[in-house]
């Protein structure tokens, strides 16, 4: 009997020890089910190459889902040029009608016209990532204010005479894409430097070249519904 009792006690201790050694589940990321606008907290895995606009949409959808807003349909604010047999697609035409709010519930823009007008609220304070954090701009040690858009100031696709979308978001080396400054700041005090969606072409399409321009391959995401 003493042997049986000792065996049972040893078994219980072994099970208890195994349970104590199991790692705690990772904490749930911050949840923002009501947000309808964010900047991706990370770029894609291959610079500006998202495998086309649809790949960028999937990136937005995945991050939104992680943040508790996956019930909505999300679109990346990217334009597509009339190149390579593809039709032109305007970023402004694929993001729904608004209004759009950030993770704090602040309205960024009431509608498409407001978004592309002078009164939208996109800036370093308000243009948050899906996790609620600020995206680093020129006031940070690491500047990542270049957000991929491939768009003109009015949200339309650039002319097809020059690649301004990194091959319609399929290039990861040489090439260029129009970027905007989410912090509305640049090297000059001019309209382009302060543009959230159409500041300048990137130095290239690879992760390193995007970094050299002041970005990380991130995109704006808008909920369509």
C-alpha cells in the first residue's frame, strides 16, 4: 500500500510539474473592431512586391482580422497603372464611400472627396497602425513615413508612360512607386512633402531601397463596408 501511495504521489507531482512548465499562451493583440482605417504595422515580405493589388488587400485583411476587425472587407489604398495588359485602377475608387475612423474612433475623413481634400485628418498623430500604435515619421529615430500608394494627389492612377507602381506591385528590386508621407512632413515646405498620398517616387522596390527612401513597404488600409 505504501508503494502504491508513493507511486500515485510521484505521478501527481510529475503531472503538476509538466503543467507548470507549459508556457502561457501569448497575449491577445489589441482589439479595434470598430476601426475602418489604419496603416499596416508591417510591410509585405518582399518589399513593394505584393503579388499585385489583391495581395496587398490580403495583407490588410489579415492584419485587420488580427486586430478584431476582420468582419469588414478591407482594401489597400493602391492604384494600378494601365500596363502589362492590365487596366488602370484608381485607389480612390476601391476603398468604399466612408466615413473612416482610426483605432481611437477619430474620423479621418467623411467620404472620398473629404479624404482627398485639405481637411482630412491623416497625420502622424492620427494615422495609426492596426495595433493602435503610431507609425514612425520624421520625428522618430527611424523614419518610415513613406507609405506606398502609386497614386496621384487625387487618388487616381499615374499615366502609363513610366512605372510608378513597382510593376503594379510585382517588383522587388529596381523600379519605383509613388509614396505619400503619413506625417505630412518632408525635406521641403511644399505641397508634395506634405501630401499623405503623393509625395515622391521611391528609390526602388526592394526592402532595402524602400528603407533608403524612408519607408518599409507599408500601405494604407480602408474598410469598404
